[in-house]
């Protein structure tokens, strides 16, 4: 059962005001946390286009007011069911993206598309745990698509970063660079084709990408462009309900994403190592950060196969409702493929084109495998304190961001806003990355044992933890445009 619940309203933390508002609207209409999370997922595909999409993948961790805990796995599958052996993607286009002064190459186009999971995942969660009719859940997103949404500075920054991908096809140029000028923070971006598709979803006419006529059209266009996504892939895709992993830390318990995803396992490993190291040292001290840095190094070095797999374009939403239901949902569209699925207005993922997700080589895995992920939507249960739903975007930084927020909540007994706002470090495998709020003297002490890069400004690099508690406490991470809405 939910603990320490005194708040009689619903609360949402998400990565964009329109995403949070969609969830809050559904709560106000009488929906529960799962209706609201699904509404946020549909809306996020419009308001956070560089991070999520109906043709991406993700996970939702639910804890009902009755105490049921279940992890819904709707991450992507490898494509190619029904194709002859040794088939290679045709359109698999390298695009160089500049992250904070470092160039990184992503592969985009039709050959980078994995079997999408978000749309089937949202519909599955709604059928399984939702309370409102689907049309009411989809309505806020449909309105955003038809009337347009102002992306704001944080989301436009992502679109600018991925400009070459967003403008790969004419459909993307028309939506995000009309007249040849990339959209700005105050521009309103509408999606009339996506609005029409959402009308069909809301009415029940379309029940997923696997509808035979739609699936055939999608597969035909993707195949003609050199992609491996087939109608058989879309028909065979299945959402998986899993038993969550549970990790003890001090007297608290973290409920998180289980294998085959490994983000939750890495967070659990870090917390176990910190617990075994003895009583906590003062937050932010050299001793506390030295211990944390050592644990993050150990977690990276001891990863099961030495490979860190992650999707870079990632966002998170957390919801608590008045009944005590909790939902933590993390989704990703990779770095986007630039390709829109036929008849939908939906930009597909490029998760088959991200090198760190495919350490054995691109398209080496057989068709139909669930791709690994670093995403770790979680629930934190603490004695004498309100239960929390939390999670983060941020690729491989998810594990360090969540570990540090949990430590801040359990050891520091901070409120959510303080715990999330506190400065972070991240071990990237070679260098300890440190946020600017960590003092120069502390960084100098840490540098005695490892290379340290002391950032000059705070950046979305360090993740975006959005969290809510059943007592109404909530916080969105300013690093990624986080916002809170109360219903």
C-alpha cells in the first residue's frame, strides 16, 4: 500500500509544460495516474519531438494504490522478420552531431528504424490500468497537434542539435524548417497529419501500427527506402509485463527496471556499493564525492559485458494521483531517424543506428530481439516518508543521476526539488564530469585520483530527473526543462 499519503490531488512532473498539462487535464477529467501518463506520452511526442515519439520505445513502472507493482516493457525490437537472411539496410546515413564541442556520428534514415513500441505500449497500459475512455486520454495531444505547440528554448535546442536529422526529408523540413528557417523557441509548431492520425487512434479505428492496411503501407515505404521494418515485425511486436527489480538502500527500497534492461541493475549496483561502504558522509563533501566517484567508476568497469548501451534522445514523466497510484515512465526516440511513418505523421526512431546499442555491429542481432536500454523508471519507498516515482532522461548519465538523487533523498533527507537540483558528477569511463556548482577546491581534491572535467555551465548532459511523491511533493529537473502541474 502507498505510504504517507496526505495529498488529495494529482501531481505530474515532466519535461515540457504541454506534456505536464496534458497529464493534469486527464487527471482533472477523472483519469488515474496511468491515463495521465499515457496522455503525457502522446503529448510529449508533439512537445518534445527530439526526445520521444509514438514510434520510439520505453518503459512504464506502475505501483497501484492496492500495492501491485508491474513494469511495462515497450522498448523497441530489432527489425527484419520475414526477410531473407543476410539482408542489409540500404538507407543508413551517417550524420555528425556536435555535443558540447565533441563530434558524434549517428546513423539515420530508413535503415536505422527499429520496431516501434511506444504506441502499442501506451495502448496496452491504458487497457490494463486506465480508467477514462481512450478518446479523452488522446484529446490533449490531438489538440496540440492540430493547434500547434510552442517548443520553448530547451526543446528547440535539441531540434537545433539534430537539425540535419529533422530536415533529412521534405516532411521534416515542412514541419521544423518552414521557408528554410529552423523553428525558434517562440514559434508554434503544428502537426496536422499527426492530428488526423490521433483522431483515428482516439476513435478506435487505428489500434496500433499493426493494423493490416497501415502496417503494409508503412513496411512498403520503409522497404523502398532501404529499411528492414516489415509488416510482420509490426504484427509480432508485443508489450511485456515484467516483475520489477527491488534494491535495498539503507532502510529504503528502490523498485526499478529489471533485465533485459540494465539501467536499473546499474543503479542498484551503485546503491549497494555505497551502502556497503558504511554510513553516509555529508552531502557535497570531498569524502562523499570521492566515495561516489569510486562507486561510479566501479559500476562502469564491472558492467556485465563492459558495454554501456543507451538511447540519447530520452525523456521522463512521473505521475501520482489522488488515489495513491504512481506511474514512472521513460521513453526515447534515439536521435530520431528523420523518416516519418506512412499515413501517420509520426517520426520513427533511429535506434538501429546508434553504435553503443549494437556493440556486436549494426544489424548483427536476429530479428525480433528486444534491444537493451539504460532507462530506469523507478519508485522509492522510504520509512516515514512519502513514496516517490522518479526517472531520468540522459543516456548513460541516467544511472549516475538517479543514484545521486536517491542518495540525496535517503541520506540527506532533502525534498524533491533540493535533491534534484543538487550538483552532480558522472564518470564517463575516462573522466569524472563535474557540474559547475561543485567547487573548484573539491574538484581539485577529486582530481588527485582521476581526471576531472569541471563544467563551466549546467547542461542537459547530466540528465533530467522528474519526480513526484504521493504527498504532493514534486519537481522537474531544470537541466531538461522540467516542470510540474497539479490537478
